[in-house]
């Protein structure tokens, strides 16, 4: 008898066709799959910084996997911008509930023996994992806003200010975020084209 067929990865593939920043006039389009990759890369960097510079021992593999799937529910729900999600506590709670429903629906499309391994990646109750994912999510959004504003797109200026302010608060709690902001973010405010060429 053949293996039970699953639509899990076919659904996730739709993230490549799910645009971010709806309602914003972005100079460079971005989809949820691109964003998820960047969040995973940054989340890994935060773990490395914490391990190498601050003596912590984060679960890097779990952090990266959780980061890759942190917006997986959007293959069913699409992307909704933060000002809408956070319009009121009631609206935010409703969206959080919808995301959990969508994640449960996604999990059910997996073969049953695989579901527990993915369930843990959707469980946001572990602060040791999701503090990194949440910080990386905001850092990637900051990078996007800085690049858009640097190219003259003032549609991203308000979002840039709000995200930067939130990250300053997070940096006070997470030294790895402070290090990332100081070390890597300034490069997003200038051209790095000269570094493309091999010497």
C-alpha cells in the first residue's frame, strides 16, 4: 500500500505567491517565503552571537526551524499588516486565534507520525526559542524599511520609525539584538555594490 499523500508542502509553496506589505507601495516586491528565509538567517545569527559573545546556549536548530515556519499560517490566511492586526486588543486576539486555527489545519495535513515534530515548531510558549524568532522578524522588517526609505520611498518611513523604536526596547533585553543593530544594520543605509566584486 502506498504512503498517504500530504498537501503540507504544496500549501507552504504558496508562500512564494503570498505578498508582504499589502497596501504599501514597495519599490521591491517581497513575498512571505523570502521573508521567512531572511528571518531564519537572522535568527541563526542572533543565536551565534549569543553563544560566541555572551556565553548562552540557544537551541539553534529549533530556533531556525521555527523561524522558517513562523508565518506558515499565511499560506491559508495571507499576510495582514501589523496596524490592522493590532487595531485593538480584541482584533489582535482574534487574529492570534485565527493563526492557531490555520496552524492546526496545516498540521493535520501531515502524516500523523510527523505531526509532533512540527507541532513543537508552532508552539510559541517557549520564550527561549521565540524571543529569537520575534526579534529576527522585526530585524528583517527593519532591513526592508531601511532599504525602501534609502531609495526614496517614504511610504515606509512611519513603519521604519515604529519598528526601530520597538527594537530599541528589545535590544535592552537581548544583547544579541543590540549587537546586530550596531554591527549589521548600518550597511542597509548605504550602497554595498563594491563588495560584489571578487578581489
